[in-house]
C-alpha cells in the first residue's frame, strides 16, 4: 500500500485519500499528508490540495506554501489570503480551520519541523527570492 501511495499525485491523490478515509495517501514518501479545501478566490468553487504537514501540539497543523520554490505563491495560499477559513481532512477527520501565517521565532521553529519532514523545503527556499509562508491551521 505505501509504495503505491508514493505514486499518488494531484487529483488522484485527493480521490484515493477521500475514498479511503486517508488509508491511502496519508502516508506519502515518508511524510504525512492532509487535504486542504479552500474556496477559489475567483471561482468561488471548492479547491482541494494534498499537502505535506506536521502537527504542532494536538490541534495545530503546519504546512509550507513553497510551490517547489516557484517565484509566486501557490493558488491555495492566495485562496486562503482571500478567505482564511477552510477545511482540512486528516485521515478520516474533516476539520473546519482558520489559517494564519507564522512569523518570527515561531516561524523558524516550525520551518525546522517541516524540513525534518521534507528536507527539500530548504532547496525550494534557495530557488526563490520570495519569503515562503509557513501556514498554521487551527480549529474554528
């Protein structure tokens, strides 16, 4: 199962995760994935993205808006800037959340946790001049 799940990407990842309540797609390439559903800032339609996450405490989830080091933020982050309320799915649990961007020493600490989970975030940061957001989700 884990080896097959490592090949999941994009909508196929979302579909497998949802259909299995996270049994497929939560564990991915040595990390853990949550599904983030935002409201499209232009379309008003729901948009779901699988994202690597770590937890900070029991009810705080951290993700990185890296877009692989691209010069612009990912669309899901722009959607959250327009509407910070979203829903995450962690395994079978769907959780209404509010997003905040973390700065200062807490950002540095959470960035370190995320790079332990996915070291490539440091490579992504080196590829871009933009300040890559560290995003925190808390229940609302």
